[in-house]
């Protein structure tokens, strides 16, 4: 046996001795084999698995145990677990002991809040709005494995044990999970112990302790200084110009799934070998964007056709950044966003407007300025919000169609008229997008006047649809001045920013 360190400077130091004594029951077949090969079978046999094997670890260490099948990896894993339970007098979870109810809704059944649930799910590559709403029993085997990891991590354990680590997953998925898991464990000071016959995950799990355990007492241990690494195949992923066909291939993985009528100006793809693993879509800018107005200190009511022309010329919107679920959480989304953005030459400003940025801050990681759009930036929306709450509406139930409809139609005639007028005043909100396509104030006024003149029954269906949109999650606005911008006409005045 070989230990890399003679003196182990660790919080926990164990001297492991594991031996099994066995005696074979005599049967006609056993006696026949014994006679044929000259073996003694009447004596007790001693099988040494570990002999004076010294091992040390500290809180936050990541231990990778590998080696031959039947060599004693699981035995060592259980030995360490038993030691910690005797020392700490508390249960140390094994992944295989995690047995969620098949009826558990994914986003409801882990973490103390939506933000926590999405954090752990995203870390395990399950950051998909459709998966959030599914039941555990509806997930694929690979998704169930990731979910159980996320669920255990959300309990904030001090120690986590995983036997046969990623053994039943394809090796690329296993690498992604290994890379993501070690990041979460290190960020949360969780000690992780895994055992597997596979050695292809060593680089991505990036262990601080590596044990190779083969048959009998043949075992080696290495203590490794931690160095932060990208996923092992990061440099093999190529970012290049893509096509609408690439987008259509991955569009089903975006929570706003759209057809090939989706407006776009440029498409880039992330390719790993022959596989398309991600796609970034750049679209024309929205003409009316509250975040832009806040950031550049301008108001929509002051917009002119000339300014609108400048917006169309100077802005481009990063409208989609989709990574195939298999590859999520390991930094490829950030790589796609950054490298595709650096390829944009004909727009002075690059924007992004989304909700998911609240839970997956890719834009901030690549240096894009964030402007949060909330109801506080819009007094008419504040007044509407306060009024409907005073009238007994529960905002967390507004997306329940039956509840929302019953509440709205149950209002008095006077209150129905009030909410009709209030709705007219919030139609300019960017989530509703009902103001004029060229941003003229006259169009906003006309929309408001239409609600003043209409009867409640004439616009009730619009109200049913529009108001819940205001509370569909606060959108975030991002913008960055493009350092690679090459203007077509250097004499063009930027009337929007100057």
C-alpha cells in the first residue's frame, strides 16, 4: 500500500483495517473441487480488504474512490460513513437512500423557496421551466438521478455519499453531473464521497483525495491541491454561425417555444463534435423597453420616428440562449453567450430581456449591465396592484384561471368599472405591449381612451388575459455597449444616447 503523505494533516484521520473470516460449508461439489485442485476447505479463510490503511479528510474535501469491481470500494465508503455517524451522532445520506414520491412536483419538493429550488435544480442541469412543473414519476431515469442529487443538496448536508457514481448514465452526461456536483459541494462546504469503477470522471469531479482500490489490500491514495477547472470538453465545444434549422432543433427546450416564424437577425450554435449542444439567437430590438428607458434616462413618450430608426439600427437583442438539457449547468451557456456576442459587429448595443436571468445569471457573468424592471418603476401598475389586493385578490393565485375569473366577475359593477379604467392605464407596460408599434404617445392615449369608452363586458376577456401578465415574474433588462461595433456610417448621430 502507498500513501502519498506520511503525516496526514487532516481533520479526520482513520486507520482502516477490514478483514473477513469465512468458512465454506462442505458439499459434494466443494469436496470434488478440493480434491481436484488440492485445496483445503475445512479451515477458516481470512480475506484482507484493508490493512493498516491510513486515510485523512477534512470538511469540504471531495473523495473519489475507484478501482476494480469487488475490490472494496463500497466497503470503504460504508466504513467512512459509519465512522462519521459514530463521531457526529447524525445520519450521513447515501444517494441510493433518497426515494422521492412519484407524485412530488419537482419545483415544489425541494428547497425553502422557489429561488433555492431553481438554484439546486439548475446546478444539476434541470433548469428548464417545463421540468420544474413535472412530477418526479414523469422524469426520465437520467433526470431522476439529477433530481435526487438536487434534493439531497437542498437539505444542505455536511456529508454526501454516492456509490456507483453515475454508473448508469452515458459518459458525457456523467461528466456534466460530476463537474456540476463538485462546484455545488465546494460552494457549500459539503464533503463528498463517491465510489465508481469508472476513472473517466476524475478530471471533472476534480477530487482533493483520489483512492485507487484494487483486489485484496492493493490500494493507493493521493492528496491533490484544488485547482478550479472548466469541464473537460470545454475547449472542444466550437461556437460558430448557425442556421434556423439549428434553432428549430433546440427550440423545444426553451420555455418560450416558437416556430420558424420567430424573428431573428443572427443565429450562432455551439457544436461538440457533430452534436449541436446550444444555440444563441439575436433578434431585432423591442421598440418600447422600459429597461432601456431607465438605463438611458429617456421616456417612451418622447420617442420620435427618427429615434425609432436609431433603435433599429443601433440595437440588437439576444433573444434566445438555449443549451440542450444534457449539457446544462457546466458553463457552456456562458461560453455560447460570450463568444457569440463577440461576433456581433453591426450593433452598438446588445440587449437581453428575460425572467430566467433572475435564477441563472449568465448575463452578469459575462459583464452585461442589469436593470431590473419592477412594478415600482410604473405608478399605474402600483395603484392597480394595491387596489386588487385591497379587494381581496391573492396575487399568488392570479395565474389560476378559475380563481382569477371568479374574483373578477364577482366584483361589484362599480369595482368592475374601476378595474376597467385601471387596466387602460397599464396597457403601455412592456409585459402587455399594447402601445403603438412606433412608440408614439398618441397611440398610448388612444388605447387608454378605448378602455374609458368601453363597457366592462366589451373588454372583460382582454382583462382576463392581460392583467395576469403583469405578475408573471419581474423581467430583467440587460445591456452592454458592443466593443466590436463597426458603424456603417461614422457620421451618423446616435440620437438615442446623445
